[in-house]
């Protein structure tokens, strides 16, 4: 993969962009505010990064990272992503997104809903279960003894393979968590969400955004996914 399109320049999108340029992958990054709002980030990222429109980021390279609030998915023209491998970092946070009946009743998982909103895209759930500041802390070269793993889930085997190859270049192993229907295993408050990457799993919630990470090998992640229990989304407050 020579180029990655990124839609969304928030914490996760920016963190992945930094890893991509470090791995000699060109980046076309976009947000809802337009390319001019990304001048500072692109300057920081260097010559391998350019700011573009959503349309340009959606068409750039071989894959697209989608890292926007769930309520903004409807604003992305579905035809732009049709047939493309899309790494979906989205989570459902009722305090931000409002209540969504299909998710509260567990009729679908968050990324199954995203798939409905983006028909034809080859969605792979990824980078949604790790805090943004842990992404650069934990990235390691292939073969490093302290390399961490990230879960992925998707319905298209080819898209999952492409996502795994990209994530490997970015500095992580991957564990296949199954289809989009199984992606609840690493959604918010599940047994394989954010806290498993903390150096101190008992750190208070209000300190998590500053707390350091510790490596999580694939075996431990696989065990966490297998032990995960589905959270009652309707009872979640955040």
C-alpha cells in the first residue's frame, strides 16, 4: 500500500496519519471543515501528507480510514466508498450521538449499522478499542518482542487481509475477531476495550486519557475477546 486516505482528523485519525507517514505511506487527509483547516497538521506530518476534500481522501490509495462521529456517517456519500476497503474506527457514544434505537435494542452492532449507511463499502472494524495516545506509544516494528495486537472484524475476507497488512505496516499485529456481527466484543465497555492496553488497568476513568500504555500481545488480546461479554448498550450513559 502506497497511499492511505483518511476521513477525519481527530485524535485517532491524526495518530494513524503519523504512523502512516513514518511507515513511508502517503496520506490524503480530510475533515468536514475543509483542507485549509488542516494546514498545521499537514505541516507537522511532512511531505508525505496532503490535505484534501472528503471526496479526494475517499478515492486516495488502496484503503480509507474513516474516523468520524457516528452521526456524521450519513454525510459521507456512500458511492465514494463503494468497493473500497474502509477501516471503521467508529463507536457509539449516546452522550455524543444521541440514542439510536437499532443499537440500544442490539438489533445490529455499530459497524453493522455503519455498513447499512455505507452500502457497498468493505468495512473492517479497527482502531476503535484503543486510546489515541496509546497508538504511538505501542507501535513497534514487525517481529518486536513487545509488539501489541489490535482486533479487527469484517464480513469480507479480502478486506480484512488488506486491513491486517496495513495495520502490520503501521506497527501492530492483528487478531481476527470475526464478522461485523461479532464486533461488539471490542466495543465500548467490553472486555477488549481500551483498558486492556493500560499499564495500570485500575487507573481511575478520569485519568485514562493521560495514563501510559503497556504492550498487549496477540494471545492476551485473543483471550480477552473470547471472554468478552456483550454490554447492554441501552444502559450505557457515555
